[in-house]
């Protein structure tokens, strides 16, 4: 699996547009230092995240996946993150059964004002993934970017 | 020089190891309860007792293969211009398939007419086919659902094989059929097979006698009124669940899809197996589907094998009677029973066979 | 005899519906096959014995008529699950329930008799199977050749029916045994689990028999595994794609799989696909106390939510 910069691993982040993306933005505006392994995909709501997105990412070359949304009860669409919580918890428990370390997938709730907390989460998660190392499965990544 | 060969059972592994030095040798291997063709290696458990779950057609006609790959490259001096680079890889190794069944080998002959005997042969198939030697093993007894004799085959049928083996008590009797087969018996560990010929012929005849034809072998007896009756197909195909197991496991099915898969600038053109039982089989780009129901699709399958292909190719039936479609069908749809109705077996489709289970024809 | 009573009941039910789905003898003594009865003369073809392995309820959502259907205990769970999801109307079906003491696994029987063609098969005393092949006769115990689901069956009697053939049977298997194989599997180290699945899925040929046989998979013609737009899966036959297909199938069945075992039974390559779904079911039970296909009033857990989830704790890094 090739990596872009010499020591970066591939971490995919699904961030909900209203809270978590805003939170990441706040961290950026405040000039907090963060690792650069994360590649962000903005979704309207964490409820949009199909657990299969996470599976597809892990099987196709990602070393870690992070999903973040609004805090439960504060979803911009009222109840999207309630569904997300159930689905993602189910997925987190399924991953070790197929042989993928469940620490490679993390879901959390970060609001738009929690820039410092975003920095903390992303630093800790990247450290965790680096400790686990690249994910090697018998996969073929069809197209290398 | 001996015309026939004999391989003692204790020299089996050594023989395969020697063969593997110059070619990729595929043998039927046991994985759990499944028999599947794999490249020979000493740790694998070989299994010649029954036909493999999936026929060896995937060795010459892979389930998915890249026809070519393409790469759009922007011109550095003039970004408006893109050049396209095409790459294809048709370097295929020499392959020996050991332990196919006569029905599997017959399947390759069905393919050959379509892929090779034309003005525009399919080079992907042709190149692989020409580099493959097919050594079949004759059947000792039929499996449930087998009906090769009803479609012009047999447990020791030579069509499509380069050499045919018969398992004897302490070894294998080898009969070459083509020049490629003659080369096999010149390999080390093969002894002269003439002393064993009589025993081999007896065993082949015993196997042949065990087979019963489920339908009449007279092709012209397909009843057009039944074949074109929607009601008939609805009656016999109600239980089909429209999966794809029968077509994927069939040694004579050859339909395929071609897909371009691209990500940004690079991509591949991939050929993969299609199945006439899938809904998408005849789905057109406009969204129209001439065969939206499973009854029409099943009629197409039976029609192709027993009517359209024989019409085009001098009466050759595109079915080898291996019985896999019957054995592995989730609901036991029986194509030989359906052809029996069409050929006027005298049994009414709904009322079923008589109490003693005998089938006419 | 329960077979006589079954035929009598079906003959009566036949007049209330357009078609009755039951079992009849298949292409050889070892197989039964579904029978769609549209004429009274066909009722006599019905059979009822441990050969009747198929889950006939998978036809229900696609038949737009009044249907009479013969169900075993495990099959009846599918009907309840369909009703929970609004996929069928109760008024359109007449259910003939058959209390079941176990069926055979064709693969296991063939393994015991070295894959010889079967000449005859008889069932004695409800627990013995006598199989005759050209090589002789073998007596097998039903508990040795039944599929795994029968050894841990909790619902031998259909949970919903209009007519019951015979007396209800109570399960004598402990509830903890249902997921014992999952717990055993989880004792293996992580790396071994991945290797196990990669080895099993390597044989997969993506024939979709498991998907089409699954009663809860109703999207079949529009399955995302086959769509080109969005392009979920490549046509390439790498282990990634095969793994992805099985994950799609399992995750879409989260909280819906009634463990009828059809997926594993129909796989022509002998892959234990049922395991993934059982694992998800185990989690559904632990997280939400939900068992698919048992109570009509339940709501499938992935369709709903609670504002406070007692069993889900926030994960810390």
C-alpha cells in the first residue's frame, strides 16, 4: 500500500456538515497543530453514514476510519445521529469478528465549537492507528492515486 | 513406443511435481467438503472421487479478466491535449488441467465453436485454450442428477479431452486422444499401459451401464406449443429463485459482460461472467428489459441449450449433462425433467411422475 | 399420520387461496423441492419429512395473490418478520404450521455416504436416518446430520399459524447454545479470524444463491452489489469484492435475519456465510434485547432508536 508522505497512513473521516465539520474548521482557524493523515469526507448528517462506507474504506486501503457527528439530542436534523449511533455501534462490534481490529474504527460526537476537542480526538486517533500500523488484508487496490 | 500409459498411485505426487516444473498444473483439491480446481502443490489434498463443485472452465475462461488497461495522460506542454495509453497482457502460462470430467471437457468444445471457429476469434480465449492440455478422468459411477448419455456424452467420452484416464485399483490407465495427450504419456513415471487396457475398458462399460436417460434423445421432439406456452413455463419455473448458481457452475455457459471501470485517469476494461438468470441480463441502457420475469429468462436458458445452439451448430446440444445445475440448485429445479416434458415424455408437468417415480422416454 | 392430516388440511385451504406452496419429492430420494399447488390433484404429491429443508416463505413478498403456505418453526419466524416490516398482508396468507423435530443437511448426509447416489432414504422413530446407496446401507443419527440450526432450535413449533398439524413441540435445547459457535470463534486471535474469512471467501463465485435464497433479501433485482451507479463493487473477482459482497449482505440483514440457515445451505462452495449474520444477531440481542421474527409487536432495531441507549456507551480513545 503506497503512502503519499513517507510516514502517513490513510485515515478517512466522515464528518457531519453542521457540527463536526464546523468543529474541524474551528480547530483550523484557531491554528491548532494536528496530524495530516486524515482525509475528510463531508456528509450532511452522521445518519447519512452507511456502515458499509466504513467497511468499503477499510477493505479498499484505509488504515483507519473516523465518523463524527453532532451530539445526541443536538442533531441538526433532529434524529439522524440516533440512527447513526445504533448502526455504528453494531459495526464496531462486528469488525473484530471479521478480523479487523475495532480500534481502527472510531465514532464520536463533536460540536462546532469544540475545536480543541477535535484536535485532541484527531491526534489521539492518529496515534492509535500508527500504533496499530497499516492494515494488511489480501486486498487489491485497483487504482493508486 | 507405448500407445497407452499407466501411472501407479504411489508415484502420483512425484508425477505432478515433475509436471509442475514446466507448466501450471490444475488438479481437483478438497477444501472442507468442496472440490475445487487449484494449482498443484504438495500440501493440498487431491480428490478424484467425484466431479468438482465448479467446473474447470474458469481456467480457460476466467470469471473476471482484464482485457486491457488504459491511462489518460495530459500533455505537459499543452494541458488541453490528452494522450491515451493502452496496455494489454496476453502472456499466458502453459497449463495442464488434470482430473476434469468428460462432461467438463465437452463444455470446452461448446465454447470453441463460439469463441474460435469464426472470422474474428476471441484471442483472449484462444491463446489460453491453445496453451492448455486437458486430461480428463472417466467417471466410475454417476452422481445424483447426471445425464450425460442423454445429450450425446458418456462417462468415458473422449470429446474435448487431450487424454483420458481411468482409475484402476492401483493406478491410472491413460489413453491419449490428441498429440498433446501423447506428450503426457512420455513424461517420467508413466509406464506402459497396455497390460491394463482390458480392465479399463470393463470399468468404463460398467459406468456407462449405470446411467439412465431422463428424456428421449431425439431432438426433433421438442414440442413447439409447450415451448412457447407462457403457462407451461410459469408452472415449471415457479420455484426458481433466479440466482445464478446454475449458470456459473455450468461447463457450457459462456455469456459475459464487459465493463469499463475507471477512477480519475486510469481504468480497466474487464470481462466477467454474466448469467441469463439475473434480472440485469437483458436490461438495456434505456431501462427497457425484454425479459423482466424469471419465467422468460429460464425459457431462454433451456431454449439456448436445447433449441437455439443446436439450430446454429448442426444439432449439437449445448448441455453436457453434468447435473451440477440440478444438484446445486437451492430449490432443485431439474432441467432434465423440463426437457423431458418438452420432448413429450408423456408426463403432465403438474401431475408429476407416476407413484413408482419412473420417467418415460 | 401427520402427512395425511397435512394433505387433508391443504385440500381444505386450497379452496380459500389461489395457490398453496408445499413440499414434494425432488429429483432424487435425498431432495425435496417446493410444490406450487394450483390443481386439487396435486395435493397428493405433498410430502412431510426431514427432507423438507427449503424455506418456502421467501416466495411470499413477490406473489400478488392469496397464498396458502406450509411452514416449519424456523420458517414461521420469517412471516412474523415480514409482518413487522410491512412486506406482506396477513389477510393474504393462510399458514399451515408443521411442528418440526429436525431436518437433514444434504451436505452432511453426502459426506457420511461418500457422495454416492442415494437409492432410498427412510426415517425411523424420528431420530434415525437409513440411507441406502449402491455400496450398501448406512444408519445415521438425525442429530449428526442435521444442520447446525436444528441442534440449537428454540422454536420447533411455528409461532404463527392458521392450522397446526399435530401437537406443539417444546424446545429442549438451552438458549445459550444458539450462539456458542460464535463465542468459540471469537476466542481465536484476530489475525486468525481474518485469515479464516479470506480463505473461505476465496471460494466464493458471487453466484448470489445466498442472497436470492434469503427470505429477507427482497431487493434482489436492485441489489447494490450489482448496480453500476453508484458503483459499490467492481466486477473484478478479488477477495476484496467478495468480502464486500458478504458484508453488504450481512449488514443489510442487521436485526432482520431470522437465522433460517438458507444462505449456508444453498452455497455451492460450502462457505459458512451464516456465521456473520449470527454474530450481528447476537449483538442485536445484547444491545437492544431484540430477536428477529419472534414478536409481532417488536420493531426491528435498525428502523428505530431510543434517545437514551442504555447499552451503548460513548467510546473513549
